[in-house]
C-alpha cells in the first residue's frame, strides 16, 4: 500500500490526490489515472486487473502524468496526450536519478 500527498497546489488551486484500490479509475475501465479539473481531483489506480499491485514506478509515473496534465491545464499549455506521455515518462526517468519520490510505501 502506498500513500502520497493528500493535496498539491498548482497555480492558485489545490488539487486532491487519491490512490484508488482499483485497476482503473474511469467508467470505460481503460485508464490507470485521471484528473477532474472542475473538482480539482486526481485519481491513480494502484492495482492491475488481476487484483495484484501495480509496480511503484507505474503508480508514480501515472501520478506524475496527472500532475503534468494539471499543470498544463492551470497554465493553459497546449499539450496533447502523446506529449504528456512523453514528458511524464522522460521526466520520471531523469528525476528518479535525483531521488524523486512522489509516493511512499506504508
Ligand atoms: Zn493523460
């Protein structure tokens, strides 16, 4: 089981963060993370479809992905899903070498 910050400030807004005990976070059952910008709420799945835990790197990269979505939204950056995927995977790989720690095992 993992924990992360309950809330994070992006621009003038506070987003809540939920690590869900599920394998998807959306009705289509396809996404492992999502962000509701009107509710200022991010969700990240912590399980895979067979009920076993996702790896910590997968959970952490998904959270970084949702954080980048939120930064892009708040600061009106024009980004595509593919760009967000590239940025989150690339930044995650580089920043891990500096000790990036977005989640903690509890
Ligand atoms: Zn995305």
